[in-house]
C-alpha cells in the first residue's frame, strides 16, 4: 500500500506541525469461482504531528479475521500495550454503526502465572511453584528480566538456568539467584556469583520459581509472572 504524504506543508514532521497521508489498496478476492460485482478497497488516513502517528483504516468488508490481522491491532508503546477495536451498542445487526476505540494495558500483561491453590485455602500456607520454559537460544548480549506484579520482600520470584538437556548450569540455580521483590515491567534478574553474559549464544532452559510464605488465595497472595525476557 503506497502512502501519499503531503510534504508541502510547512514544517512537516516537526513538533507542533501536522502532516497527513492517504492511500488505498484493492483487496478484492481472487478466489476461483467468486462472483465479483464491484472491487473492494482498504483505505487509510495517517496523521502525524511529529510526536504521534494515528492511522484510521476503512475496509469494504463486513468482517475481517486471521492471526496476522489480529496481531496488528496490538501495538506496544513504551511500557503499555494499545489495543485498537471497533464496537457498537446493538450487536452486529444490519446497518449497525461501529465506532473505533483504544484500550490500554501494561505491556505484555494479557495473562499471568501465579501459585495454584486448590481446596486447601482455609488458612495461609507457605507455597512454592515452578515454571520451566521451552529451550531457547540466548542472544549475543543476554539480559534476563521478568514482568511481574505483587512481588514483595516475602513474596518473591527467582530464576534458574539449565542447558538444553535439562542439566543445571553451576552458578545459575534458584538458590544463587537474587530474589525479585518489586513489581515492574522489566525487573532485572541477577545471580550472586555468575554473569549471564557467559551464556551468550547458548541454548538454555529458563526456570522461574514463585514463593509466598503466607499464600491463602493464589490470585491475591502470590506474585504474578506475565513474561520473561532474554534481551
């Protein structure tokens, strides 16, 4: 889709100025045997004030779907994820007017893992849980961090690293790990006597351990892990 920018506007692209561009693309199906009466288009208007870009898209369709499209309605900006959507107050009846909206959540916090409490929730207990991630190759400059909430000095998250076969790498055990005790989108993980840089480029398995000494209800009394990062 080609974008036709109006570069003739004074100060285009600078803070305090405004520039806009429009484009359209033919999205008519090429499915064999489809009966086509008129071509279908996707049309876009992009407005840029030098700090923020906003795109408005209109499509000649009644519904769109698919993984690639779904992923494009999520946009990570700083420490938040923006979700763009269309909605109405009358369902999907004919001639329904839809309005666009935007919702915000903290980055990558779609879902979380916490301590699981079954039927033994009558009183608080010391509880421990572990998560083992699939093997992955660390980047050239690794930096382990976790996206966590409800962490405190007592309710903690620790990390261990094993090789691809599952053997613990010396110096990177849960016991060697300094506990994560604060909430944050990217809380750094470190070990007492080992540097993650030594494992650059290696294929490893990352383990996460959640601990709460007074956990009665998992949702309330456990740290929550949303994501783990390697860079």
